[in-house]
């Protein structure tokens, strides 16, 4: 089913035979694994119930990383008053997340060579350091801003693992008919963490009067700063709890592989990386994933900053950001489950989702440009568009 939506070339593996350590070695190892698996363990014994606990821990780690990354965008007016941040500072606090992806290939190499446990422990430790750095009590606002920026950078360095390791985890622990669902859950929880930041920040931290730092008294500034620090301490506590849970139990792999793909020999990291970069199909897939993700992440991180000039309050902007991301998470997981049952329809599903996103983004833009388009601008309409 769905074969008409993709050509024969598109259905071929991106890395075919002969790209591994020796010609045909990978494919012979897969055949050997296919023959050995039934003898080594009956069908049900290859999939373990603990896989859901591993997925839960990894997903919660992604949730916390997204929550910490999006701490400042939804409360940018309050943060500017409490710590003297400029608009450039707010944008940079959001930008530390993408900057943290620069060493992503080092993390993927570590994942390949040392496995899930070592990589996830390092990732969670970076998050502990980052959230702890933001909580250091100092009276010097300049030093405090630098500590916050450093903490956001360390949290951004955790991004490559929580955003990219989901397919590796699903292949290692889950059977073929659960793999897309497990990948979607692990990936979507990071976005859901960013969505919850749109609620936690604005609902806990009040906006300055008139969303202008000049109109707030010193008492109000101190009160807002105390509430922001409460949020920072709470996030630090959540991250420490997840690090402790991961340290206590996060096995690198199951005793027996769940599928032939999990048991097969890994390709040479350097050779496969070079071949992928020269593969036009792979580059097109990577761009189709990276461009919408990067644009949406940058846009959502400074949503309150974008909507303040059109007189949308900090709380309303938070609800808009929350529902836009939650809607994407729900649809993403539902589509992944659908793709698990119906093979060959992934290209059609992606085309429909991209078309819907394009129409929604266009309508949102036209609504914001009401001085030109004369479309009515209301919070309810924003929520419907997103």
C-alpha cells in the first residue's frame, strides 16, 4: 500500500551493500542474525517490558531539556525587568539551543561507540550543570546574566542526544511494528517540554505593568525576580531527579535484540558519514527536516517578543505557543502510529502535514500584518491558526 507515492529509487536504502567494513559483510551478518534470532530466543522473548521504562526515562529527559531551553522566551518582559536583559539577550538565550548542536557529530560518535547509557548520562549531567549554574545566588546582575547564558549553553549541548538519539533507542529496544511510535514519543516529549514552558513561566511569573520595565516599581521588580528564581530552582530539582533515576537504571541495550536490524553489524562511522554527505537523497531529506524544525524552534522561542508589538499579553502569547506545540505533538504521535500500521504512506503523510503547516503559517503572518491586510486580530483567532 502506498507504493504509488514513492518511486523505486526512493524506496532503496540510503546506504546500500558494500558501504560497510567489507563488501557484503553487513548483509551477510543480517542474514546470520535473522537465522540465529529464532534459535536464540522465541519471538516474545526478544522484546522486554522494561523497554517502556527506558523510553519513559529518555522521554522525560527530553521533556526537561525542552522546558529548560524555553524558560526565558515566554517571560521575556519579566526577565528584562528582573535581570536587565536586552532583546538581543533574550534572542541569544533561545539561540544557545541551536548553538549546542554544533558538536552533534561528537555526541553521535559517542552514541555509536559507547552506547546509550554513557551518552545519556553525559547529557543529563550537562543539564544538571546548566540548571545549577543558573541558580547560583549572586547580587551582581552582569555576572548573573553570564551565569544564565552559560547554563543555557550547557543545556543546549544536551540537545543533540535528546533530539537525535530517539531512532537509535527505538531500534535498540523496540520491534519493527513499534519503532515509529517509540521514536515519535521520544522526539515529541522534548517539544512538549517547550510547550509547558509557555504555561509555567507566564502563569507563575507576572508580567510587568503594561509589559514595560519602566512602569514597574522596585518592589515589583524584586517580586518578579524571586518568582523567576523559584522557577529556576524547580527546574534544577527536576533535572537532578531525572539524572539520579538515569544513573540508577538505564541499561545500554536489552539482553537479546528485538529485531534483525538491532542485531546487525554497524557500518563504519567515518565511511558511512562521508557517503551520506555525498548522497543527494539524504541531503534533501535532511534539509526537509532541518529547515522547518529550525524556523519553528527559533520562532516559538521568541514568540512573546514577536507578539508584544501587536498587543498580545505575555499569558496569551504563552497559551498560543502551548497549543501550537501540543497540537503538533498529538498529531505527530498519531501519524507515527498510523505509519506503523500502514507502510509506504510516509511520503503522502509528510506532504499533507507540510501543506497544512504552510497554510497555517501564512494565515498567522497575514493576521499579524493587520495594518496591511486589515484582518481582525484577536487572541482566539491566534489560537485557531496555531
